[in-house]
């Protein structure tokens, strides 16, 4: 089919289908964690305010601190940095599931959520970096980025109902446990693919000035913050 032919073509690039599939699994929990936290805490405590606050703590920590992790990835490489982030993130998700199920104090839940959010791997950025390394400045790079954007949208379509189904069919703590399994297994599958890992750029953080000074970047940030507010409120 002509519509999907460009996507099929880029996925034929050596290693592309494998690292894209692994990244899909690793970032699927992004659309599940927030709702999973709300479903669990509201089921155990019966308080949506606490549930929303803990979910917000996770999301805000991820929003503000994930870029720092990505900067370390640029400097030290995906394997060295992301492997540490994943271990901490998975541990925090499991601890949060256990603590919430056991009615631990809200402060403890908030702490686990903040650390978990701060160490959530920015898998979307990781896979796009692999595409950029694999394809360089070739025009097909735009096709690759468009393909990953389609996967992102698909993830946010299936993630919330999947989390809800798991909570109802299994247990209210199950979505967070499944998230931990997905981010752990997907990240491992991605990181072991060393042949497509972009080389680190130790001096990249000291050259070129702040990205925020690049023409157009502040406009993009403001636009996406506005879109994110609408998306998140829904």
C-alpha cells in the first residue's frame, strides 16, 4: 500500500524494527502510570484528592527532571545512564504499588512517586536518537520521526483503557506492576541492541549555548505546554 510503503522502507533499515519495537514496549507505561496510580489509591483509600496529588507528583517530576537524564545520556551513552534510571524507576513503581496497597502515609507515596517520575526513561527521545544516528540527514529521518509520533499517539489511545482493564480484571495494584514489567523488559530489549546505540557526545553539553536560545524553540515549548494542559485535563 502506497500510504505505508515509506514506513515499511525505513523499518527495513538494519536494526530499526527491533529498536523501534523495544522502545514501544518501554514507553507504553507512560500512558498508564498516572491512571494506574489514581485507580490504586482511590480503590484503597477512597480519596481521589490524594490519588491525584500522587499522580501529579509523578508526572511533574518526570516533566522537569527527565531532560536532565537525557542530558546525561548524551554525555555518557544510553546503556550507562538508562540502565541505572530503569532500575530505580522499576523499584519505585513496585514500592509505590506495595505502599499504596498497604495504606502507607501519603508522604511516602509522594516520595516514591517523585523519585519514580524523575527516573522515568525518556524512551521517546532515546529511540529518536537511534533513528537520527541510523539515518543521518537523509530525508527518510522525517518519516521515521512521523512513525514514532504515530506510535506515541497509539500508546496514549490504548494505555488508559488497558490500565483500567487490568485494574478491574486482576487487582487495583496490577497496572503499576505491569508498568514496571513493561518499562523494565522494554528498556532491556532496547539497551542490549548496542550496534544501533548512538555514540555519546561528552562535549555536546558545553557547545552551542542553551537550546532555549535557539530560534523557535520557546514557541514550540509554549505550544506543547498548552496542548499538554488540555490533553492532561481530559
